[in-house]
């Protein structure tokens, strides 16, 4: 009898040791709460939510996050900021962030707000409550990381692991200069949506290309919801444009591509086109989106072989959500959770100053390359994944999104429409 009790006791101790990971206890009742303020009715909201939830499920499935002598799961709390809806004031997004902090007891904020004005305004809230945030979707303005650089003590809680509009414009100009060398292109026509970020992006491209010796024929600004682009396309065609630079985040941009294809405009379309990021864009245009070149900010937002983790992420996303990563905000939202995990474990604590220092020192090879933050808490970009975070600029080719830039991670080469050859 004594021998049986001894055996049972040994079994119990071994089982306890295994369940506690060698002396580290697991606390499902004490999760680390990630607050996600997102415009959930829009691509940059729902794909970010899916990215973050996929990472949380993976990490929790592997035992959670080690904090000191305890392993704790992540828990996601999503709230709709509505900050991409027309007429919704910034104050509504701020209320959403504050609700996540005060009511949902968020330990960290990941993803949004998505709109630049809302994210900039939220920085003061994050400072007030000492909540670390990693912006992953939307918020392209360079002012975000500039504020951190100019007033570190106040805004040190704010990080961004996705691209900025300034970096994106430089990427576009580098690509266009490569195309000028390859094809002799030197004439561009700019078409942008009548919203601040698009107008500013168009003006930046106009100046940047002009400085490089390009002729910018014109820059047309279209109201949100516009459904006829034929006059602009006719002008571009008649004046010999070889590049159509587009900056639009409205679904009606699909109409622009249909008209471009039907009119056989001898200018290749390229730019920041929200509607064209998703896998379903091909079907939505009846294949007339063929040859469009799109920047989706971070690698992994479309299939590519950037790092060993990239296609692993793509396949995991497909298995979980039934389609390929959908566009901007997907891979960055996913990676932000892993960045937090690494930083928390290195800090051994959730104490903000310790986690900030760990994030600042973090050097992680992720889905879209080497992930490190600079002194302004902006992810360091590069055209080489061994040196920094790489973008994804893809082209629609035969119904697939094929990464064509930067060259070190390209899966294919640029294809010109047959009427341009």
C-alpha cells in the first residue's frame, strides 16, 4: 500500500512539473490583454484583426507568454473606432481607445487607430495612461515617429512596425527609376483621391519625379466615390503618359482600372490602391486589373518568399481564414504580437519602462525581414530582409499577386500590357 502511494505521489509530482513547464506555472485566469482599436468595417481593420488573432492563437497554443515565473495567455479585445468612416470625429476613436484601457483593462494597444489624425491624437492618451502601443495599420504619416523623436519622454510608449508614407514614396521613386532605365519611361500622370493623405502623396510624387527629370503631365484629384475617370485617362493617353500613378483607398478605383483596360491606355498603372490589395480584386474587375502594380507596405501582405517565416505565415493565414493575407496591416499586426511576446519575456515584466527598453533592443527576424526599431520607434526599413523590414510591391499577373520589388525578394519581373509593347 505504501509503495502504491509512493508511486502515485511520484506520478503526481512529475505531472505537476510538466504542467508547470519545469517550475513555471500557467495562469489562464490572468491573461495579458491586448486592446485593438480598429475600423472593423474596412480592409485595414478586419485584416489587422485577423492577423493579431492568428498570432495570439499560435502563441497561446504554445503555452503563452513567460512573465517571470509564470506563463500567461494573450487575450484580444477589439473595439470599432469607425475612424475611417466619413464624418466620424476623431473624438470617437479616442473614446474607443480609452474604453479599451479603462473598461477592458488592456495592458497593451496594438493595431490602431487607423486614421492618421486619430492615431496622432491617441498618443497623448497613451502617454497619460502609460500604455505601450504598436501601430500596425493605417497611420502612414511621418509625424507619428517624429513626435517620438522630438519628445521622447512623453511619447516613448508609441511604436510603429509598419511603413510610413515617406518611405513608401521613396520606394515608388526607386522602382520608377528602375523602370526608366529598363523601358525608357519618363512621363507620368497622377490620379489621386480627394483626401489629405492621397493629395499629399500625389504632391510628393510630383515633386520627387520632377526632381529626377520626369515630366509630370498633370495631377487630377477625384472626389471619394467617383465612378468615371475617362476624361483623365483620355488626357493621359493623348499626351503620351507611360506611368499612371494612383493613390486611392476607395473601392471605386476598380472602375478606373476597368476603364484603363477598355481604353488600352499605353501607361502602366502603379500606386497605392486599397481595392486592389485583396485576393478578390481580380474577380471584381473581371481580370481587367491585370498589370496593376500595388504597394501594400509590408512584406507578407501578399504571398512572397522573403524569409522562412513569410510563406509559413501565408499558409497559416489561409488555413485559419480561408484566403491569402488580404493587404496592408495583415503581416504587421501579426508580427506586433510576436514582438510584444519577445519584449515581455526579455523584460520579465509588464512594467512599461522595462518593456519599452526591451522593444528598443529587440532584433527579430520576422515575416518581412529583420525587425528593429530606430530611436524614433519607427521600424527600420530596407530593401534587404537581412538588414531591415522590406516592403511588398506586387503586380497582378494572371490572377495572382506577384512580388516584383524590391529586387532581392522579387518572385517575378514586371510585365507590360501587350498594347504597350
